[in-house]
């Protein structure tokens, strides 16, 4: 009796299992996997369009007819585009236009690196041929303006021999002084310029000599080395703003968007005297140098060599995404 009962339960279990399998077979299987409907590129269409729009705006500024363009605005904008949309085609184009911007302001090494990166990302791209040409040109200009110490030493040796062979030639002396200046041998430069002015006093007003040497009373002179120029600039413009940064703050509980654009940094007194009434005027801009909001951080008295921090919040804009850049300008009283 017990065995018959067990067989009946076993048969019932099998029948239930068959019913479940039959029901599941009626469900239509998924025709594609979830990942199959996603685009092959990691960058979606929206990102591609947004990146292309930003790069096009930057290109128009760089290629502005009759103007070199406002590269101080374009460079951070393109860097942000590359950071936000690294996998887009437009990001590759941004490398090219960023290279153009750096090249226009004499940033040869950065420009060369960006052009080479574009060639790596898009070897058959629209600007590939131009990149190869500009890289060769920028490399040649960089080597000419910033020759290696070995090349300079060789050039100085040759120029010295020529100047010694013709000591009355001011042109050869000027060429030798230029090489010594590039090499950083400022004492030799001062001696050569003093000799030139002694030969022809009119050279005291020569633009190159006037910017590199200062003639003092009692037949003395001071070479205006980069360090001396920097010291004088610090005295003339003692207030410097360093470690600047910006961030979004005050997220709205409902819209989840930032209500404030915050800017912070430090001010330093580079001079040897006290500065009074120190202020930092902070302004935020929309792309195209359109002012959105401005405010002032009051620092007050700043002793010689002292560093003080500041932080401000700005909110006069319709959308925080419209903030393109910020600017900090320091003011003071002696």
C-alpha cells in the first residue's frame, strides 16, 4: 500500500514538471541580447553632437578673420571637451585645434604633442596631412629658438673666433652677445654690450641692448637678467593670485542641479612692502566673453610675503552649464 502511494506521488510530480516546461516553452525568446541594442561606439549620439558643437565654436574663435583668436578662452574650453567626451570623433579634432591654439601662442612643445596625439587617434583624419606639416615646422622653429646647450657652445666657439678676427665689427659682437644670452652667460653679455656702446654711443638706445642692460652713473651697469626682471615685476605688480579653482555647490533637492558656482584661491604679496585694501574681483563668463555674474572678495591688509585664501559663490545665471570660465583680478593700495 505504501509503495503504491509513493508511485502515485512520483507520477504526480512528473506531471507538474511537464506542465511547467510546456508553459515556459510558450514564452517568446529574446531576439537580441541587451548589449546588442547599444551603439558600438562608447560615445552615444548626444555626446558626439555636443562635442562637435563645442569644437566648432572653438574653431570659429581660432580662425576668426583678421584676428589670431582669443586662445586664452579656447584652450581651457577644448581641454574640457576632451575630458568630457574622450571617445568621440570630435575629441580627436579637439586635439588638432588645441594644438593650433598652442602653436599660435608659441607653445611649441605642447602643440607638437597634441598634433602627434591627433595623428595617433585619427591617422586618416581630416587634419592628418596638416598635422604632419605643422609638426615638422614647429619642431624646426623650436630648435631654432631653443637650441641645445651643445649646439649653443659650438655656435659660441665659432662666433667668438669670428669676433676676435674682426674686433671692430659691431654686427659680429651683437651676434656673439645673442648666443651668450641664450646660454645664460650674462656677465659676458654685459661686457660685450659695454664695449659696443663704447665704440658707438648711439647703440645705448638700441632696442635689444636697452632691454638687457641698464647703464648707471659712474660708468657702471646692471644686466637685466630674467631673475632681475622678475624681481622688478614683483615690485611693480606685487599682488599675485595662485592656486585658483572652481566647483559647483549647493545642489537643489528637487532638480539636483547646482545653485552656485564657487571660485576659490589664494593671494600672495610678492613684494617687500605692505599692501592695503587688497580685493579679488571674481567674474564668471559664458562662452564668447559674455559676463554672467561678478563679486568681490575683500582681503584687506597683506604683509610682505603673506598668503591669504579667498572663496566666493556666484549664482546669477539660468543654468550652471552655461558657465564657460572664470576670472580673478586683484586690486590693492600701497
